[in-house]
């Protein structure tokens, strides 16, 4: 792969990408995609949130999952960092705790792909009737 | 925090929660002067003199989710343990400038870490905020900003994961080129 150095090269590369249809049109409509928020305040970063975010980005990119990864601040679960919130379109968000690279992959494989709930979900959106 | 890139990610979160729309990050490695400097400047809501004074107090925070605020105190401690300092200047309504200096060859200075990755993560996770990034190495520098990137990318959002990888690679190539000694 040739290295990208200038903005012109970036432009060319982007056009190639668009032609190969790797970039989804959906990216413009985040609400129709799975949204993953990585908690990245001091507590999250110190506990390894960046490694988790990079792992998520890589897996999503390689496996072409329709998801966007963004950052959020501290949700008050400092003891359980790194935490990530996964919001599937039309569903309530789910917060996973103590996420590491392995767990991040498990979340994608089990929850995102198969809707299977796994250990370590924080009752962040707990509702009473 | 294992490296300075993580501190940078953390400090930029403060700018984001201050409602900044433009964040300028500078990293300057100057081996000749034996100095390493980093700065984060934003146009967020800023702080009063009182708040600036309290910044280094770990038990001061503006947030309500928890009672401690460790980002700036930890960064200051890291700077001071490696023969450096951290300064914050801020004005309500105008924004904040945080600058930090390290003695380059100090044994306790943490490694710089993967700054391009940190910058790209910030850019892609906050597409509505503009970032300017300037990296200098012994006086030679490389600059990139989201205004240029957004123009090049057109309709493709910065948060696209393929684009992220390309931008990261571009920044890394340019940065490592700065470190190449020209043949005299």
C-alpha cells in the first residue's frame, strides 16, 4: 500500500474507497447505525479506554459492521472502567463494564451481532414501573 | 496514565465539556533545548480566576457525576516530577489555554505515546468540533486541521473508520519525516 502523505493523496485514496463502496452512505445518518460510546474521562483513559476504542474501531472496520464509535465523558461508574455504551437503533442503550480488548470483541460478536446479553452489564438505564 | 498522549486525550475532554467548537493542540519536541511542550487551547466557556486556582485541587470538579477531578492534578504531577510545569490561563467567555512543559531527558518523563492516534480519535469522535494540530520536532513542524480535512473529505464524515485510518497514517508519515536528518 502506498503511503498517504499529502491532502491530495488523501483525496485520491478517499475516492478509491468510495468507488469500492466501502464507505457506507449510512454514515451520514448516525441514528440508523449502531452507536458505541466509549467513556473517556480521566478514569476511563487511565483504565485503558483508548486501547478498547482502538480495538473496537479495528474490529468494526475489518468486519464491516454498520456502527459508529464515539467518545463520552464519565458516567459515574469509575470503579467499573473502561465502560462502553452500545445503542442499537430503536433499542435502549446498554452499558458494559470492565471492558478490555477481549471483552470488546465478545460484545461485538455476541451482543451486536446476535443480540445476546453478556456478563458485566451495568444497570445504568434501570427503570422502575 | 502511561504516556502523555493519554493525558492529552483527557485534557481535551475538559475542552469538549466546556463547549468548545475549536480546539488547538500543539506538541513540540525540542531536543536541542531539551524541552518537550504540549498545549491545548480552546474557545470554550472558560473559567474564572477562582476556578483556575482550584484546578489543581483533586477534590474540585464542576461535574456532578462524581466528587473528584483528577485530570489536571495528575497531569501537573507528571509535569512536576519530570522537571517541568503546567500552567492554565483562562477567561470566562473566551476560552482556556493549558500548557505543559517537561525536561526532555528527565528519567521520570513518561513517553510521548501515540499522539497521532489520540488526535485522530478525538477528531472522529467529535465531528462537530474543529481541531487544529501542530507537531514540531527541533523547529520543523507539521500542521493539520479539520477544516482542510473536511474540505477534502466532502460528504464522507470524519468518523468513517476507513478515513480515520488514512488520516492517522498521513499524520504519522509526516511526523516521522520531520525526524529524518537531511544529508548535508
